[in-house]
C-alpha cells in the first residue's frame, strides 16, 4: 500500500539529506525535496481519482480517502523535516519556493476535509482536524469551524494556536487569531468580529490599528466604542471625516461628537476631568 511504496522509495531511490530525519510509524524518513514532491503528486492524483470514482465506483471512494489521509500525513511530516533541515539563509534566499510546500500541504489537506464532509466520515474529519492542529494549517482549521458552524471551536483555536516562528525563518508568524480576523473581515462577518469574547479585545484592537485603510478604520471605531473607549473613538471618527465627502463627513463628525459627549459623561461619573 502507500506505506510500503514510500518505505521502498525512501530507502532505495532517494539519498538521505544529512541531519534531516523525521520519524513516522517506527522508521526514519529522509527529508529530501524529491520525496516531498512524490508524495504531493500522489496526493493530487488520489484527489483526482476520487472525483472520478464518485460516480463510477462509489464503493471505492471511502478507501481512497483513507489512502489520501495516509499520503497527506506522510507529506506534512516529510515537509516539516525538509524545512527544518534547510538553512535559514537558503530559505530566505528562495522563500517563495519553500512557501509552495506549505501552501500545497494546506491545499491537499483542505481537499481531504471536503471529501470527509461529502462522505460524512467523522473519523477522517477528526483526523484532518488533528493534522491541521499539529501542522498549523490555518485555512483548514478555519474552514473546519465554518463547516460545522462551531463558533466555540473557532474561539478555542484562536486561543490555542499561538504565534510561532515561521517555518520559513523569515518573520514571526502571526497566531491563528489574526488569521481568523482576516477571514472574518474578508467574509464581511462584522457581527461575529465585534462579538468576539473580551479576551480578544486587545489583539483585535492592535490588528485593526495596523491598517490605515477606511474599511479597517471603520471597524476600529466600532470596536473601540464597544470597548467604551469613547475618546479614541471620537478621534478615529474625526480622522475618517476629514477624508470623506460632505454626507459621510457630517455623519462621522456627528458620531464623533456623540462619542466625545459619552466620554465626558463617563468621566463625570468616574470623577475624572476630560478637558
């Protein structure tokens, strides 16, 4: 089967890369890029056959999904070992080339997730979730939460999958929470974004402040008003108003004035002087 083929290729056809070994199912893996490419090609072939067999041989589809899971598991392990064995200088010099290995892993794991939901195969669904967590496949984690409509699981991943050093060694990779902010904004899920639990307030505030475009600043003033930071909210609205036409300008100036009054009232209630 798949494991037998890889074992033969790994020991006979592909030379070991010095110092680069992963460990899977009781024996060592080489981290040679050729093995990564072979596993990736086999995974994509398996995905292609699965789409063909859905109508021609439906009874074979679940077995093919199991084989695909095995291939992807090996690919992700070998890919991590390969990247870990590559010097930082080489990864920086050719970062786009190495990034394709990571993106390809997300691609084929995402395809397996789709297959698992088509088949209602809960065993494969759980296996995909485990692989995505271990290998930090952010897109798959988010899609998994979206498919199950499980906002609680999304919050769990946002807390659990913390920032880490990039596998490419170039920059500090952001945690899953920032990726989730990006996906929620791209999907225009403003309500879900603004109703995140309080422990995400500061990280969302920091993320939105880093983006000066109007759409992010619009979300920023809504977020800080929710946090009752009315003074900051008034300043954001004033800056937005200065960059808009008359209708939007008047509306935002009016909202900014309301926020200013809300801050005055808050300060009076707390005994602070605003001016």
